[in-house]
C-alpha cells in the first residue's frame, strides 16, 4: 500500500517557497504521492476554510513536478463541473506526460455554493454535470460509456486519443452517488475524512454495487493519549491508533491512502514544521 500527503496549497502561510519545501520534505521522507486541492475563486464560503492565496492545482503541480523526481502528484479533488471536460483532458494528459507519468486525476462534484454561483454554474446539478463530464473524458479517451446521452456525447470533428498509460481517475465523495460514480467512471473510490465504523459500513454498500479500487483520504492528527474510537476519525489519535487505521485500510484492499495533516485552522499554514514532524513520525512507525 502506498502512502501520500495532501499538501495545503492555500492559506496565509503558503507561498512558493513553502510549497517547494513541502514537496522536498514529503518526497524526502519517502512518501509516494503529493496531492493538492482545487478552487477557482475564493468566495466567502471557500474563504472560511481555505483563505487566500489559493494556488491553482494544475499550475502548482506542473511546477512541483519540475522540483521533484520520483513522487506522484495529483488533485484531491479537482471540481469537475468548473472546467470543460476537453480542457480537463488536455491539462491532465499534458501534466501526466511532462511529469513522466506521475499524475493522478482525483475529481469530485464540489461543495461551495457561492463559488458555483460566481462561475455561473447550477449548484443543484453538480452531480449530473460531473457524470456528464466524466463520460465525456472517457469518450475522448476512446473508452465508451454505455447509454451516455449527455451534452458531450458527440465529439464530432474532435480527434479522440488513447488514454495515457498510468493516468488513473479517482472519484471523490462519501455519498452513495459518489460510490456509484466511482464504479462507473473511475479507477478508484476516494472517500474523504471518515470514521472507521462508517468506512466499514460504506464498503459493504460499495461492494454490493460493484468493484472498484480504494484510495481513501484520512486525517492526520497525532495525540499523546488514545482517543475514543466511537467518534474518532481515521488518522486521528496516537501513533498506534493511526498505524492500526492504516493496517485496516490495507487489509480492506486500499492501494493508496492519502494523509491530510491540515486540521482546519488556516494559521496552521504558517507553521508547516509541525505537520512535517507528524509525517516523519508516521513514516518511522511504519518502518518498524
């Protein structure tokens, strides 16, 4: 099982120098994947959680691909309705090729209603739009989607292309609709921030619908004393608790687990060393 890190590409403490240090630390510690988030414009609902500056993911990852050598890079998650699917295909394919085949396209429906409004997009149709856009991506990559009749079903005059080798699509979201979307359009289901009891139950529902790989994103918050399991999110607690979560996810078949050290306070971005210490502790624990 590979282990990745969700790197903050936002907040008052984030600048190019900090992003470069994040990349060098994460790769230097031996992690397998570095991912960043996506917002196009920082509306008030976005700013409450992810204040500016917010670094656009494709541009940021292209730059970080040049700084790093080995580590995979990706989005967790690209908000699919924000970009025309042909633009998404072109950017993803280009970044995958320029990085030496290291890109992972994680996608989702989005949650920020004001951001959708600012972009002139219907918030209440974001799920259906994501399905249509993902179907269009697969159509462009010569991967037919049965019974697809959305607005991008016909690419008349557009040259399709084979899908680049090794470019996976992870479908994010914790809803049953996200599970079905992952099975139909994706290579992996990418649930985000959950408790282990919830994940066990969700996995039963997922496998009743079909088969898809698992690539969850969990929190990383280390504590000196154990947390009660009934309300503890995966990745929170002592090193032993976090290690147990990772081992259980491995046993469930997760191919990659992404650790998210950001705790929700934007001021954390001014002190990344605290997160680097926690990540180093996890790596050291896993090597024992």
